[in-house]
C-alpha cells in the first residue's frame, strides 16, 4: 500500500513467512529468521513469523528457538496442501491487521507462487531473489540487493513509498542462526474465515514427484566443474573424485548447457544455491552468475591453469595447474591411503 511519512509510523516489526512440509519446518525458514534478526537489531523492533499449515506440532517452538519473538500460527485442514490463493487471502488479512514494516519470504517454488500474489493484492513493492539485505542507517529503509541484467550487475532496490517492504531470499544465501532452546516467545493463534476460501480453487489431490537423487543444497562437500572439463568424460573424473571424499558433483551453467551433465547439478543464479563446508571448483572461471550460487560456502578451493580468474581470486585455496593432472594424482593418493 502506498503510504505517506505519517502512515509509515503505523508499520512496525519484521515478518518472515515460514515454510512447512510434512509437519516439518524447512531450513530456509530458519535462514530467513537469521537475516530478520540482523535487520530487527537495526530497526529496534521484533521478529514475527507466520506459519500456515495443518498438524503443525512443535513448529512454533522451533521457530522461537531460531529467533522469532512472536509466531502467528494458522492451522486448518485445507492448509495441509499448498494453495497459494488461500494462503494469500489469509496473509492479506493478517497484514492489514498487524501492519508489518518488512515482510520476507523464500525464493522457493512455493514462495515464488505466493509472495508475488500477496504483493499484488496488498499493492506493495517486491524485490525477488535477493542475495543481500540491509537497513539504510539514515532512512531506515530496507536495502534489497539482487542480480540484474543476467547477473552482470548487482542492483540495490528500495521501496520508498510502499509498506510493507517485501523481498524474497534464495535458500542457502543467508546462514541460519544457532538455535537457543531457552528462548521464549509468544504464539498467536489466528483462525481462517469463510471469506478466505470464497471463489478460489480447491485442492483435490496431491501427487508427490520423486525427487532427483542430486541434492546439492544439503551436500557438505561439492566438487564442481566448468567449461574446462571438456565433456562428459571430464565429469566422470569429478564423479570418481567426489565418491572418494563423500561429496556431490556440481557444475557451471556452461557445462549443463553443453549437455555434459544434467541440470540438477547446476550451481548459480539459474541453478542451486549452496552452502557447503567445502566447495572445489575445477576449471570454473567464476562469472557472477555462478558466484551468486556458491560464494557463501565455508571453504572454497579452486583449481585452474589461469590464476587471474574471479574464482581463483575468491578462493580460500587457489591451486594453479592442470586439473587433469592434479585430480588423478589426488585420487591415487586417496586410494593408496585406503590400501595402507
């Protein structure tokens, strides 16, 4: 909603929209609470989160331990399956009632269906797929940073005249806080009303799709290859290496576009965002579109013949050399240690 300077004062607190699947809070919900707490410290306000679902169990207590001051809990059997229209109507009512200053959602399939619909309903600005969020120390406005022009630049966006200020954040971009089981907070129970479901679609049946065996977002070690791998044989080498160190295989968009490996392995702006403990980049130059997806990894190791690439400069450990000599040598060393 467009507001004047006086009306802005009526909006307060930072909200996150938590995601639930099978009664379990998804990790991205905790990541949102982590950045929300940082922003709330700058605004001297509270962190609220909204949970919509059925059979939520101890979800509220879990979210409080990760940083929520208040949890708005809406339980209804119809919320057991995701229905963007129903959830949008509920959130529209809650937003009008409580007036949050900032609202954060996840840039997941669910969030991308729900949050833009909500922004349209309440006539608020929305910045999607943010990789950084901050508070302007002078104005108190939310600074929303995201890639633009195909990832070639990073744009910082403000929503000056509209409240709430809305943004979605890619999973694995922000780090989840350490839970504090001694934290206390308030649980606010809200009910659905007949108007929420009036004139909208009804979910008749949910068909579960078999997930890919590749789950880069949860991998702690990732061995990723780029254009320098040269073809499928190069990625077979990475697969052999990854198996020996308990890792998963990732790839740049160039490698996927060339058909050397499937899309589920792609890391970057148009692929997965990861926060692995160790990310080994093999022959990846490190264009911004790829760095967006892996720059939050704890330890980055790069192998390349060119030590001037962005990836080699970003890496905690940069190994200059021919990866087709280095990786087989490492594999042989690992095998010898197993035999010893």
